[in-house]
């Protein structure tokens, strides 16, 4: 089975937003929560007052959330500009599902990821993401499929291959 895709900067930026919201956000919020509880102790200078502690914890939480939000927004704006037009991320590609694995072929490269190298298949309304590492994935825009039946067949083929790997 094979499909032709065309990855744009918007597709790449969408992947990064997806990764952040689905993979990184929980860990980041946990770190902000823990930091907000620890920092007031560090600045309390040995005396402990519950009301001051809660005020300072709220202040630190608000500060970290605001700071992190600004950093993330700037990163999203910047990250869409990262890939080179003549590189291997953007542009037209053919994705082929073979017995050996997933083959991605473009004008500048051919890559084979064996089925056991694929970590997960995830999706949202507009994309399929075939994760090959914790922060790297093949981005498959759903607009690349001629219809939903073709998309479902493609997804089922990958899911079947992944299931066969985990049951070996």
C-alpha cells in the first residue's frame, strides 16, 4: 500500500503542537506544580507561615505558567520556520507500507523504518502521526487520502503490523 503526501510548514508546525499538547504538557504541568510548592520553601528564609506560603506558591505557579506559555508560543512561531525547503522534512513524498516496514521516499532521500522501530500510531482530526521515536514521527496529512476508506485501510494495515510485532 502506498500514498503520496506533501508536507508543508503548517503540517510540521501542527505536529509540534500535537506533540506538545499530547506528549509533553502533563509532565510540564507536573514540574510547574512541584516547583510552585518547592520555591516558596526556598525563599522563606527559615520561617514558615501557611498564608504566606500559599500566597507565594500561587505567585510562583502563575509566574511559571505565564513564563512557560510565552516560551511555548514563541517556540511554535519559530519552529514552523525550521525545516529547510530543500531538506527531507518538507515537500512531496511517497509513503509505502511493505513487509519489511514503512518506506518514505522523497526527491532527496529514501528511509526505511522497520515495523519494530515504530513506537505508535496516533491521530487527530487532520493528521496521522507514525511515531518512530519519542519526539519524531512521520506526518501523514489526512488530505492525502482519496477517501475515508483508503485512510482506514492504511491505518488498519499499520495497526495490524504493530500488533503483530507486540505479540511476537
